[in-house]
C-alpha cells in the first residue's frame, strides 16, 4: 500500500534537523508482525509510506500507530500539544509489479518534486537503505535500517521485472 499522511496547517517542519530524527525513530518503531513500513519519505507537511499489512484491520491499526508515534515525537520536540495529522489518511493498494515500481520511485524520489534538489538520494527517506537502485553504491544508510524488509512477492521481487531504479529518476508531476 501507498499511504499518505498530511499534517495540520500548524505543522510544516517534519524535515527540519530537529524534527526528522524523531520522525525517523517513530517510523522505525512502528512496524509490527502484521504491519510493516517498508519504505518512507518525509516532506515538510506530509509523509509517504509504502507499507504491507496482513489485512484491513492490521493496516488501520498500523497506520494509527504510525500517526500516534509521530505526533507524540513531534509534539514533544516542538513543546506543543494538539493534532499533528489531519483526520484521514490516503491509502492505495498495489495490484501489479509496475504499480509497485512507480510507487517506489514516487516515494523515494518525492523530494525532487517538492524541493527541486539535485542530491542523489533524499536524506529524509529510507532511500539510504533501499537495495533496488541500479548503482548499489547509493545505499549508504548508517546503522540499522528504519524499515522492515518486504514479505510480499510484489514488493520483494515483482517490481524488479520493470527494472531497478536509477537515482536520477523523478516522480511524474
């Protein structure tokens, strides 16, 4: 699934040097046996996840857990109280290998759409631990990965039928 979480108007700083480490820790702790965050990208006012869930209940509970963890971390970091995310999240299920590949490009390279940045990979994403780049030297993430390895065929192998991802790719506008 591709899940998008949008912040309330008062929160526009998820990529900041103060906020992002807390958000990354929250994302790393959110995976469970029935719900796994396998890739993510954090923008200033929204978060993109590629997640696997065993069923609809696991998806709902897993996303709720992600939202609560990030909200607590951000509120603590900003010394504030209140909502961090809007009422709803957007989720789209994948049914084809091409859809998974397109979503991987969209999530891992989303910073190019928003920031017009020229760096190879987004430091506020899981791209540093992603093993599906054409150039394997790109994966440089320090320490333990903040994401879980995928378990489904589509997310592990199927998308690779359409080619590994080049670091210069960008999401369609």
